[in-house]
């Protein structure tokens, strides 16, 4: 299957792995890239040393194109992005910040850059400073989808820009891929679907739980990580949504983050407060959510863990290999397009 996205990144299928903390690790990235998609490393929980090591590990596992993300809102993200540029990562995906300097640096070695957006103004701005493609994230998505659904947001932004669009939020199968192409996108990015595969490092308790959930079993709030985000509906998630910010816990958890990122704690605290009270509150939530998400993904803790998950969780009913999944999605998409063409021809007659 060829689209502007497959040609831009030199991949077989127009399907990307979303960069998910503790899920999009090197072996998962390589599995997606080896199967014909574009694996994207999540650097959010990493420091510069672990980011560099992860990039090199991916290169030891695949000779196919791959990417890595940098969520510029998070502490340490700019330093990690600089490592990605130094390592000449083929594709860099930035979000929640201005990435013009990333575009400039990546283009110097022939790399490509994707911006993740949910608003027209951000899409146009990213296109204006040379970004190669956009991931457009709809309301259905895990974590940071905004208020507009993919069905409306994707064609709206696709019409507003000239660079290719990758649809995210609600896509798990071939019907979704066909729909995304019909909406004007040139590919899809999936997180929730890839979490529930054999190669995914998501704890088995949560893989099993994902199969039990339906399309109504998610929660959407800014009380999880300080930004509007979607998580799986569970008892600890409901508790967090009602409780709000644990101020005391945020200091302890932010100290752990600073230690992990090799950043002086008081410098990180000073820089956070210097960005304004609103962002400081959001980052306090983020500090707590890092611990909760890790508890779910790594430890499988059903009492304390909170797992980002999209509404499409309810469309998942098996745990295939990544290779099986990609082949099935593309086959279903082609069959769906053929069925639509057949219906159109019959109508003409």
C-alpha cells in the first residue's frame, strides 16, 4: 500500500506506532518497523543517556526506518530531542511545544519531522517552519486528544495544510485505515491497538483487562496528568478523577523524576515555576501520573495503576503479533476500499 506517508518515510505500510511511555520501547519499535510500519520510541521517561542507548538498541534490532518522540512540555524533553538529533534518528515526532529547531537540525542530516497537533493554528505553524507531516489527534485517542473527534478534525486539518496528515484517535483495524484515507489522511498512528499485541511490554493483567473493556470504558479529564487526557476506566482512575491533585505526592514524585532525568531538583522546580502557575499545576499532575502510568504498564498494579487508553479499546478482541496485526489491517483496508468501489459501480449502473 503506497501513500505519501509510505514514500516520505520509506516504509511499506502507512501505519505508525504512537510513542507511549514504557510501551514504545526499543523492541516494540523494532517489531513495528520490521513488520513494515514506523516504530516510534517514547523518550518521556528517559534521560539523555537512556535515550541514546535506546536509539542504538533499536538500530541493533532493525535496519528499517524508525522514529522517536519528544513531548516538549515534559521536563528533560529538549535535552532528549538534542540526543535524537545527534544520533540522526530518521524521524522525530515532537508535541506540545515549538519544534522549529528540531526541524532545522533533522533536515541538516536528511531526517524527517512530524508534529502532533489537535488545532489548526498549530498545524499551520508547524507547516510554516518546515515540518514534513502532521499527526492529527482526535478526541477518541488515548492521552492527549482534544475536544474535536477524528471524523471532523482529520478532514478539517487535511484541507487546511499541504503536508501529509496521519490520523490518530480511534484507529485499530482496516476499516479505520480505509476511513482515514477517505477523510484525507495518508496514514494512521495507533497506540491502544499496539499496546495489546504479543510484543507489547504492557503487563499481561492490563492486556487481559483491555479485552474486557467496551467503547464506553474510558475517562476523559485534566485530573490525570494536568492536560485533557483519556485513560482506561478503572477504580484507581475514577478515584484520581474525583480526588484531583495530590500536592504532597507531587513533590516526592517530581523529585524522583528529576533524579531519573539527571536534573538538579531545585533547578527543575525553579524552571517549572518560572513558566507560570497554570503550567506548574499541570506539571505537578504530570509528576503524579508518571508514577501511576508506570504502575499500570510495568507493574500491572490494578489498585494504583492508571493506563492511558483510547475509546477504540472496545474494538479490540485479540492479542496478535505485530506482524499479524499489520498484515491484517492492510488486507482489511484493501477489502473495504474494494467493497466501497463495488457499491459505487453498482449505483452507477
